C-alpha cells in the first residue's frame, strides 16, 4: 500500500470507511439506477436514515440525480467512480488479496468485494453487482450464455446495464433443475438474464431423479439434442459453487449417498460434479448439462461464490478450474483462502 495512503488511514481511519461507503453507494446507483431509496439502502446495507444522509451528501456534490422514478448517477458522478476505482481497491487492501489469490489459483482473475455472505446479506448483493460488472465488460458480442441456478447467480440480473449488443444474447440453463425453490432454478434465472439484457432464452427441464433407462431415453428427445448442440456453442458461463454436503441435502440425497460423499472427501460442487480438495471429480450426478470438459473451450467463465463457510468448496473446485475463469468472491472467503495458501 502507498505510504501516503497508509499514513492517512492511521491518522483519520474513519475517513477511509466513509469514502468506501460513499463509493459503494455511488457504484450501486450507477449499476442499478434509477433505483429507489429503500432498495438502495438494502443493497448497501444502510438504515433508512443513513441512506437519506448518504443521498443528500452525494446529491449536494452533483454526483447523483434524484427524481420520481428513482436515483441515477450524473456524468460527474461517473467520472468520480472511474477515477477512484483503482485507488479504492488499493486502499481497502482487496486489490492485493485478489492479486495474490489470482497467482495461487492460477486463473485469469479474482475480484473481491467487501463483506462476508455468511454474516452480511449485503455481501451477496455486492457479489451480484461485481459479477454484473465483469459480465458487461467481458461479454462483447458473444451469442450464447449458460447460467446455473442458485441465489448467488440470481443476484446478478438486477445490476446488468443493457446495451445494444446484448439484444443478440441467448441465455440457457447450464443444467437441469436442483431443489424445490422455483425462483432459484436455472431456467428462471436464464429468463431473468434475458429480461435484463433484452435478449432471448431457451428453457430446459430435466428431473434429476430419473432412472438410468429413462435418462438414456430422455437424451434422445429433440429438445435435449437441441440443448446439447447449444452447450457445444456456448460463449460464456456464469456459475456458482456449492458446498458438497449442502448440495447433497438440497438434492434430498439418501444418507448412504451423503456418507459416500464424506468418505470420498467431497468438498465442493459445480455442474453436478462433486470435487475433493485436489480438484478431482469424486462423484457425478446423472443429469444433462454442461460437462467439465466442455468448459475448457469456453472463452468467458465467471464463477461467483462467497462466505467464509465456502472456503473449502471454492478451493476444491478451483483446483481444477479452467484457467480462463474469473472468480468473484467476498472478503470472508478470500481472506480464508489466502490464509490456507500462506499456511501450507
């Protein structure tokens, strides 16, 4: 860290906290605006009073514009955000953590947001915001985007700022459904992405409880063959990473299967594969979706997962993740991961 910044932090520590808070609020306004005061406060983790005070301060500097339809960023506010971006990452120490993790994990990039999803619901919103930022910056003129289910991936669409190129995007479910919560199914999330981008989407339904004979017959269905062709042409994947035992419970796995996963050392799960600490796939559920060998040729992969409780899960998947992966995580998981590497 720059000696001047470190001296400022020691002399006026509250200044750094206030600056980061205002920067975060301004960034949320840019991504989600026009946004109402209540959703802005909820995303930023502020009380109604704190949100009102923050908005008054930003408006007095002509950084935001408050209107009936909501709050949006001004041109001057956009310039301030762009100017401060790299400095804020340095001041917070997250840039240094991200750089070290990128090297240790051997992937394209790591992005770290403030907070810990295990203790702060705001962190999940920030994960969605940062993942949306990465998606917008990197998607270019890609055509087919596959998304997985789960609350973390579902947090991304509200923060997508659409542009003309996005109208050409086709969103698909990266795999069949998991669990009973409809709103967190990949099909529903794909539709949410399509709506946010003014793109299109294809639905795909596959019950995971099919027996082998039914599974083999299902694979020959025209709708399945069409989806398999789309997986081969996919340009981008946005996916979460699950804790192995938690995912087994969500799938209503038998006690025998849960015990088997424990004995195999399964720690993380993604795309229906369970991984041990070395990144080996120790179990795979019977499903139809993107396979791990297909990931190697997909140019843009954004993995999103946070919370210190997911440290082992993230590390287990990342041990064999494609090198082009961008990991978006929070400080809770990032610091724990870094400590594991430093203590080896």
